[in-house]
């Protein structure tokens, strides 16, 4: 696969202008942040735009040129890391220059920032596909996730601080093994299965912001929950997580389970998450208990499976963005479809790699 030459932008000196109206038949411009390896997601949006006969452009940001998905974008833009002060201003500069209609995050890193700044993007006609700040906080703090789930009557693995876990063990009330993780973690980073007090103390000193969670044995699922622009849950696709690699699913299967679908949809409704795709993680134990574990208010890494199965999230999003009403059958996806992932390559000479640095 050969790469085209990168276009050069002088965003910092561009005179700001209002974006075109996507619903008025003009060009649709979609910007993905932290696009990284999200090649399948990008291609799904490109395919949906072609199917809808849209004049569309798909742009991406990352911190360096060595991003596979970035090289397949119409415009490739290099920005600072999400924690740096200029990050949002860089994104706003891109929105103004390119006339971006829709900004879509792909990872957890900038969700809170984007939620806080939705109004600034809206001033330029750009919708940000992100939940409100309080929803982001509830999802990204796993202690708050547990409180939300149990407060609303959902079954969830017991979650406690390390100190509380040690106290429970002294009282003989803690079942081993336990799962130790960061309460603000993501992508399976810094997780450890601990089997006794000494292991708990050992890993608690090495894992930042640790919390202790009941270890659950069962089948693990991720549900892709589509929330439309009117904040209504329209479709829930459960995916059985067969194999995980580096925190992201590599083998998965669609399982059309009505009870999982109903409960996961209810979780998202009560949370008030959306619009867009929200991922809900859960376990189903051998005795049939559905136990919710995590909520991620963004596209999940395994979303391409749900899309391939017929839950065409990109098409629905683009239809809504352009003022059309998508026809969504909540049960219109294929049961049993299995995804077996493998590595693929994007080729290009160093001089051909796309990536224009954005300065403000």
C-alpha cells in the first residue's frame, strides 16, 4: 500500500471561519483524535460515506508520523500530547482550518478534555462525539463506576481500597484471589492477580492508584451500545471476549443474548452516556449472573466486529450528522459472527509518511 504525499497546512496563521453545515449538503469532515492503530474504524467510516454518497474527508491526529491509521487519513496532523496545555487549542485550529463537522475520540486519554470543551467546538459548528464530564468521571474512576452500578441495582464485583481489602482479610471476609488494578487505569495496564496478603502488599506498592476488586470467574463480554444524537439507546451488540492482546480484544464473537442486551442498554440509559458508541464490560458466571465491570464512553477496539455484523455505527452517525434519520433495527445484526484479528502493514518511504505539525 503506497502513501500519498502529505498536504501542508499553516493552521496557526489561518483566518478562522465557520464550518459548513453538514446537514445542508456540503462537505462532511470528520476528525479522529489519537487515531493510532484504528485502521478498521477509519475504513468503516470511509465505506459508510461512500455508501451514503457523501462528499466526505476523514482526518486524524497523533503525536508522531509512525501511526498506521494516520497514514490512511485524507489529512494527517501532528499534535502535542493530550496532557499538554496547547492540545485543545491545536484541535480547535484544525477544526477552523478544515471545517470539521464531527470530532471523534478513539481512546480514553482526551475524553475529559473534549467533554469540558464541547461548547468551544460547537461555536465552530463541530459536534464532539463525547459524553458529558460527569459521565466521563464516573467511567474513568472505577470506584465511582462500582458505586453507580450498585446504587442502581446492577450486580458488580466487590470493589474496595487496598486498606479495606486487608481489613476484610483480617476479619476472614475476603475471598482469594483478588484482582488489583488502577482505579484510573485503561487498556489493562498495571493489572495483577493476587493470591494472598503478601502479594497484595507487594503489588499495591508498585501499581499507581491501586484498588482491589473481587475476582470473577465466567465468560467476559463487551457490549457496544449505540446512543443516537437525541440520547436514546438504539442498539446493543454483545461481543464475547475470547482472547485479549495488550488490553484489546483479538478474538471475539457476537452473542445475541436478550438479557445482556437489555441490562447493558439500561446501564447506559441511567448513566446518561452518549451520543455515539459506549462500551460496557461484564461477566456472565456459570450460574447465569450478569456482573458489570467497566464502562468506556467511546468506541471500543472491538467495535469493527459489531459493525461487520450489521450494526453500522459509522453509517448511523454520518446519517444523523447530515440530518437524515437512520433506520435502526435493534436486532438487525448477525448472531455468531466471529472476529479473528491479525497484524497487517501500511507501507511507505520515510519521505512519504504523512504528518503536518500543528502549532498555535
